[in-house]
């Protein structure tokens, strides 16, 4: 386990929830997005997705985010998760 990475993810999850609570009443929707395992320096060459494929899928789902999603954790298709990543 990479401790620094895990701690940073936990912090991001809390920031998502706190910003959603603070900005939601102003009409701003905040979500965390799990993009998938992408072939980047971090993901490595064994990852499932090419950058272009992942970004296309993410761009396609962004327009479907609504205020109902505020504070939630979504994958690149807009599916909700019961847990944060």
C-alpha cells in the first residue's frame, strides 16, 4: 500500500463532501470522478484504457451531472458508488 496516495485520496473524498455541502446551495455541483485505470505514467503500460478513450468517455458523461449528484462519487460513465475511492 502506498500510504501517501491512500491519505491523499481520503483527503480528496472529504474535500468533495465539504465543498458539495458548502457550494451546493449556490447551485454548484461537486463530484469526485474515478476515471478508470488509464495508460499514464502513474497507470503504467498495463492499464486498460488509452488516454483518448478515457477522456472521451468522461467528456460525454459530464453533461449528465445534475445537482442530484452533488457530493457523490462517480465513475467515468456517471455511475454512482456507495463508497469513495
